[in-house]
C-alpha cells in the first residue's frame, strides 16, 4: 500500500506541476487555459469558477480531479491496487507538495528577476 501511495502521489505531483507550467501565459498549451479565464460582461467567468479551478487554474485544486483520473489509469493498467485510502491520502499529499513546490518556484523566479534588474541598473 505504501508503495502504491508513493508512486501515485509522485505521478500526480509531476503531472499537475507540468500541466500547470505548460498552460501558463506564453507557453505552448496556454490556449487550454484561455476559455477558463474569460469573463462575460458582468465580470463572471464563462466557466464556473469552481470548475475552472479544479480543472486548470488552481495548482492546489488540480490534484483532486487529475488525481482521480491518474488513479483510474494506474489501477486499470494494474500499476497500483484499488484502495480509497491511497486515492484520498495521495490526492491530499499531492496537493500539499505541488502547492509548496509551485510557490517556492514562483518566489525563486521573482528573486531572480529582482537580482537581474539590480545588476542591469549597476551597468
């Protein structure tokens, strides 16, 4: 069971982080994100916010939907055994881990941008 949990969690983390990255502004699959970010004239999203967050917009939320899909794929291919504890615990763990990694990477990106601008000012 612990083996299945670790495999499942790591796959969900890497999938969700990669999916988040390649759908960001300026990336190759950004067109997938665009319909979920559009607003109508009232300022409301065309797609309900809770659906948009779970599918693509929120790095913490994507672990639930994508985690279930990944779990089913792994189970149907006999990579892991079917276990609700693995599914629920793995999704929660993946959500925490990927959120932590995503926030840390965004902070590092901001610091790198700050130091690059600081060095350009000195020249």
